């Protein structure tokens, strides 16, 4: 089958939608083409011939502004506009990206979550360098999926306490995740954003983007260098910036001949560097560099009396000089479309109206709070019965606390349970809740994935003060040797003076030494949570009076106090007395009912178990002494 050269070219272009540049002229001769192909290729032939008729201007200027065709906001595309709430200068404002078009460059960076580890280092680093970006007519916007209440609480917390302190640029709230999705940085299964950074020029076009994984922070210096390079090439469209370019260094021309001015300078720099480091191969230099060699060491002879290096032109050329001519393609320069300037020079900072004055006796104010709490499934009267200060709390404060907890990914069902168990949390402001989360993550070493589980198990932690309650308790537990505090975070809400120390003193008063008491609590930290009058005293009295066992067994097995006296301890002890059997405490209480009955049956088939058997108590047993 015969094909023409033109038809082959058309087939290549039709299979590849990207434009192809051909450095040769189209072949005018063609072979006969079957009629069956004519109808298919006829619409393409005229376009192919036009695309191959390329101008050959030797010094035509190329356009280095590329418009990406992808729907995602890749480099070269117009940045997706958005309007969202944000926090700036400890106030709520509205931010709209299009307000900056025609006025400023924008650095838009995404971070995963508030109150984490890598994120505050990046956020504060950009804030500390804000004046330098401002001199370059650039605004910075930080974005995460947290609410403005979470942003506000984080900003109002001092850096020493795990917060951000005052920031010099807005933090945008993307609770709907629409901004993260439009910029292609959203992780769908986790609902958070990757560490994406986009530099948007004054025309609204994305000129640079980087996306890091969650564990890798970004470099402010590199962002600054890239921004300076972008502004330089936009001010000097006939130049480009080579690798590692910084302001003041030499740029280069995007032309095969004109770029030769750049590379000799680089070669001279390398030669100067080699000379400064002493990289010389002449014999005199070798003698100075290697003084430890003997004087009669056979160094190579000098090349000249002055030890000069041979010049490049001393060597004959192996090939004649050739002038290479590269065909250049001329194309119409593509420039971004300038958007019309906005009438307002700055983003309007719209502050929210102040909350209404507190009026505890106002019927409407009372009804609003009652309706709001009822809308989220909370019984207002039950809450004020357990925590009366809710009556005097403002509706604005209640909403701020609930919204902050919701921004920490607590579901509405979890919020109802937490607030019902501990109504005190409703009167705690977000600025006081944030240090608790920071303390649990950083000092108590709670895993981020277990944070919600810890709060659900012990909601009272959120109502505790870090300085006066949580941190002193943590230090006390560590001082007595309790390991892995993250497994016993429920103890952090306990008072050292009113709860922990009195229980240690109680065991000392009944005959245990301080060291033995500490050993019991170290082995079984849950013992701190048991009431002395309702739990420890009744079980200890039954152990000594009815069971007549040695207190040293309690020291070895403090878990005894975790079992029910009526449902586990008494019934099993009475069965053992009836059968004339004495089990060690772990075998008596820890085993399931089926296993306990099985052991009891095995033991009853013999007269007495041997003293080496695990069925025999290692201590003297009064029951068998009486028998």
C-alpha cells in the first residue's frame, strides 16, 4: 500500500494532540494515495501544511509562558478563585483571591491541620519573614481545613505554649475542603490537605507550585528565591534565570548564541575557585603541598623556569572550527490576559459584630441559649443543674466552644456525650482548650490518632488547666515511676493533693511501707481512681476478716480491688471454702467462670494439691490450718 509523506505526518499529528515542531520543509512529492484514505485525511491536510510552514527568522524570540491544558491548577493556568472566612489580627475577616489580581503577587500555601508539629514551624517562619515578602509586593495566605474558631484559638495562644502568637498574614478556613480540592492538594480518604505551595502573579496565573508530603516542611528561603526569579524574568522578558540564581547574579539569554556570554563566566568562576583552593599540578606546588617527602624525591621536571601552565592555544587544534547553525522557530508570544483592576485597593476586612451584652435576666437571651443547646441534642436544664455558670455564659461563647470542638473532628454524637458528661467544658473558651490538646500531644505523648479516644474516655481533661492541674499530676506520676502515661491519661485530671497522695498514705497507715505502696500503684495505676470508702475499705476488710489471707498477696496482686465484691470475690471465695480449696488471688479472680469451675473440679478430685501446684496458695492459709 502506498502512502504520501504528507499523509504520514498527518497521521502522527492526529494520534498525538500535542503540537510538534519540524525542522524541515514538507516534502512536495507524494505517492498515489488510495481513495479510501482521502476522505479521512482531507480535513487534516490543510492544517498540517500550515503547521509545517514555519518562519526561519534566525533571532526570533520564543515565548516561555506555557499555558497548561489540564483542568487542575498546574503552572501556567489561572488560579481558581475562592472566597472564605479567615482570621487576621485576631479578628474574623473575609478573603477573596480575586481582590489581589492586578495589585499583588500571592503566596498561597496549604497545611494539614492546626495544633500539629511541622505546621507551626512553617507558619511562623513565613510570618517572621513577612516584611521581606511585603517589599516584593507579595501577600501570604495560609489555608487549612480547620474552622476560624480553631485558627483564632491557635493564634491567641503564645508560641511557648504551642500556639502561633500574632501572625502578620491571614489564616484561611477551608472547612468545606473546596479550596484544597480545587488546587489538587486534598487527600480524600483523610480529609486534609498536603503541603502545597503556589506562587500566583499579579495577573492571577500560577507561576510556581510545590507539593510536599505531610512529614516534610517547606523552605522559606527557596520560596523567596523563586519569587525573586519570577519577578526578574517578568521584568526582563528577554532573560531567564539559571539554576540557583539569586538577585545580583548573572542571568542568561534564551538563545543558542547569546547564551554563550553566560557559560564563559561560569568557566572563569570555576578556574578562580580551583586557584583559590590550591589545585595546581606544577612540581613547585607539589613540593610545597607535600613537605613530608624527602628532598631527593623524584618530582617531575618543571615545564618552564617559572612553572607556568601551558596555555590552551599552545596545543594544535585537532579539528577545524565549525560554525553550527540551529534552526529557530518563531511563534507569537503568549501573554496572560490582564484582568481589569478592582475598584478597592485592599481586601475589605469585615469584622464580625460584637456579641450582644450579657443579660442573664433577659428572657430572650435565655431562650436563645436553650434553643441552641437543644438543637445540638443537649438538655439545657440538666446542664445547668450540674454546672450553673452556664446560665451566665453568653451564646457567643457557647457557640465558639462547640465550633472549636467540631473543628477537631469530633462528631455530633461524640460532642453530645462529652458535654453531657462534663458540662464545665461549655464555659471553657477555645483559648483555654487549645493548650490541653497541645499538652496531651507533646508532653503526655498521646498519639494523634488516639486523641479523640482519650477525650471521649475522660472528657474532664478539657476542663482542666494545664499549669495548675495537668502538668503537676504528670510530673508526680513520673516521679513515682508510672510509665507510659499515654495509657493512663485519665489520671491527669486527678488532684495530687486531694486524690493521689491520700491513697498512698492510706496504704501506709494499714501497714505497708512507702516503697511497697508506691510499688502497688506503679504496678496498677488504676488503683488511684478507686474510692477509699466505697471500694478499697470494704474489699480490704473482707480480705482480712472473712478470707483471712496475708496482706502480702495484695502487694503482689493489687488488681484485687478492680473486681466486684458482690459478684466475683464473695461468690468464688465461698465456693472455695465449701470445697476446701484455696486458690491464689490471680487464679481465684482473673479466670473466667468456665475456667474457674474446671480448675475447681480438678482440684476437688484430689485430696490436696501439692504445694508446688499453682492451685495452692504460696502463703499459709488459715482455712487449711484449721482442717
